[in-house]
């Protein structure tokens, strides 16, 4: 247990006695917004060295230095699961990123499809949303957000050995389908509001990595489908199987 509540993702090594500079945004957040100061404790993680309790050693409005005291959590890897999704409207896309990180994805892959509403993407903003979600939920790694990529290109360069769960409303139920599968490298694919074009459906159906499954008899909004698919995948093949987190 630790007295520190605030968690920050940093791009700096962590270890016993290690000093860690804050970015200007982090200093503003910690000292101006959260009213923390010298001597207060914060939790830090960097995706490599686990989570560390650190104490504020220097604090000005725009600058800060923390000193690591002790490790509070070991480094853990998220499931080897990617979420490939067609970006939807702004608020819903933020929701998808946030929930995907909370639900333990390892990588976020925005995909441009024939009916994708937006062809531009603020990747830095999405990465910041992923970082905030990781800080909030206790993850020790911020999943990377890949650049927006066309579906054809993504499928053409698909890595060997990674299965792709295409959430397709006209197929058999996901629970039955995943019960036939094994853990390992996976990705989930969620389409845009307009669904996939016939051309894309034919391409996906013919791809050797693709496993098709339905999320039930109702058409879900893309953000609901993403949360439902991630939840079911995690309980069937991911890090929700077994374990004791008490
Ligand atoms: N009008 C679109 C259509 O009929 O294809 C609806 C698309 S839905 C809003 C967005 C995406 O969520 C779909 O492309 C699919 O990947 C996923 N989805 C929604 N409901 C689903 C369901 N019941 N089963 C599987 N996937 C679903």
C-alpha cells in the first residue's frame, strides 16, 4: 500500500534514488491544479520499470523534480491484443481509446475504411487520452497509438501468427467462437458507423488471419461494440481468465 494517489506516466528511467524531471504540463497539473508541493508523494511509471513511489524534491509552477523512493508495483505487460477500429466522432473516439486502455489492450490501431467518417486524426491527442487512461486505471504501460492506416494496407502487411477477430453482426455468437480458440497474439476489428463496404467484407472474409463473430442480435454503436468485444475476449482468452487480484 502507498499514501500516494496521483499517478504519472514519465519518459525517464525509474529506480532507487533516481531523480525524475517533470514536463511543464505535469508540473502545472501537480503543483497548480492538484496543489501538491515539496515532500508530497506521487506514483510514477514508464512502461519498463514498474510503478514507483516518488517524493517531490523541487516544485515551481512550471518545473518539478521527483525522487524515487521504492517500487510499489512490478512491471506488467498488457495482453497481446490490438484494437483496430475505424475512428468515429470525436467524443466517441475518445471513449473507445479510454475504455480500450482500461480493458487492457496492448496497442491501438486506427483504421481508415471505405465508410470511415474522418480521414484526419489527432494522433497526439489520442496518445494523450491513452496516457490519461493508463494513469487512472493503474496500468504500468501506456499502449501506443499507431498512425491512421488504410484497411487494405493493414491487411496486406498483417503479421503472421496474429489472429484478427472481425466483429461482424451477421456471424455466429462470439462466446461460442472464442471457446474454440487459444490465447496468443490477437487483434479485434470494429467497423465505422456505416459498417464495412461489400468490397472490404469480401477481403476480410478471404483473409487467413480473420475469425468472424457476432456480438448478439442487435446492432451496436461502434464504441459499444469495442467495449463488448474487448470484455468478451479478455474473459475468454486474455488476462481476466483465472487469477486472483484481491
Ligand atoms: N450500419 C452498419 C452495418 O449494418 O454494418 C452498422 C455498423 S456498427 C454501428 C459499427 C461496427 O460495430 C460494425 O462494423 C461492427 O464491427 C460492430 N458491431 C456492431 N454491432 C455488432 C454486432 N451485433 N455483432 C458484431 N459486430 C457488431
